[in-house]
């Protein structure tokens, strides 16, 4: 829930605008087990897992030749990720084995994003850096594993350092840059791209929502109406961004896998 004083409005003495900030992303523990604090983002992440598993279990648990509505929706989503992301990056033959992982990753990220506009929840899980970082780390580990499995230890090092003897004297510098980029920068940017977009989007929605309540007093109702319209507009725009960010996150994951499996020249 959005935490702000709904009784505090413009023109009321002693009532200032309570701007959202980092405190909007900090939650008190819902409960503690063995010293482990379980908070709202963790609960929403767990619910995201349940939603994704339930959806595909319900859709494909008793799949029919002539699909029902739920199965049709699930097949469309599955096929979108399979053909539009995995096959395009890896090809049909090589990519098929990675389809389940990429489909799960796409819908998991998307659902975690969607909580931002769900009443009561009203918070995108991926705006907490730990969650995108964990997913990016998972993709990075897969990428590294496939790189060394495909090319061996020496070939894997050449792959991640961009080794090319034709570069001559600049080769050592290039290898250091490539190693730093692939080992540290790539997983960092993979996580931050998702985190930053969802963080900023949630901050804007919270800002306009609080402003709508704060301005709703006297002549301020005119500005409150404009702020409320912006809340609706930003929420609709956020719906689009949530899907795009899930798409981009998985697209990059597919590209990393493709890079790991590509022949080094």
C-alpha cells in the first residue's frame, strides 16, 4: 500500500508535500523466522512464482488437441518467447533446449513487474535491485558454464577476452577491457537496466498519486485533476514498459547464450 497522510492537503497550515523517496522502497518485515526477515517484496516474488507455475500447470496440465481459452493464451505466450526470442537468437535446433528456461524467465520477470499496478500490492518487485541482480547472476552463470563447456578452458578464456592475434600490439589492452566487460559490466548492466526502469516508473506513479491527494483542496482541485490524469497515463505507460523490460531482459539472456555457443574466430 502507498503510505502517506491522506488528511494533509494544500492550503492546510503545517501540511507539506510528502515527496516519495527511497523510503518508498523499504518495507518492515511481515514476519521473522529464525532471524530471517520476510517482507512484502519477498512475498510478491513468491506469489509471482506461484502465479507462473499455476498458469502453465492449469493451461498444459491436461492439454487438448483443440485448446480451450486458457491453453490458447498460454500457447500464444509460449510461442511468442520461443519464436520471437529464442529461435531468433539461437536458431530452432540449438535453441529448443533453452526454451523452457527463457519462457519461465520472461513470465516471472513480467509478473514481478506487473505487481506495480495491482491494487493492494502496488509495488514492482524488480525495483528492488536484489531481484534483478539474482536473475542476472543466474543468466551469467549459465553463460559462463556454456562458454567453457563449449570451448574448453583455453577456448573459453579466448571467448570472454576477445582474443584475436591479428590485433597485434593492442591485443593485451583489448583482452583486459573485454574480460572486465564480460565478467563484471555485463551482468551489472543486465540487472540495472531492469531495476532502473522499474524503479523510475514506480517513483513517478507514486509521485503523481500522492500529488493528486495533496492538491485535492480548494482551488488545488484543478491541479489535482491534472495530476490524477497523469497517474492514469503513467500507469498505462508502465504497463507497456513492464512487458518491454521483460522482453529485453530475456532477449539479452538469449544473446549471451548465443555468444557462449558461437564459434570463436
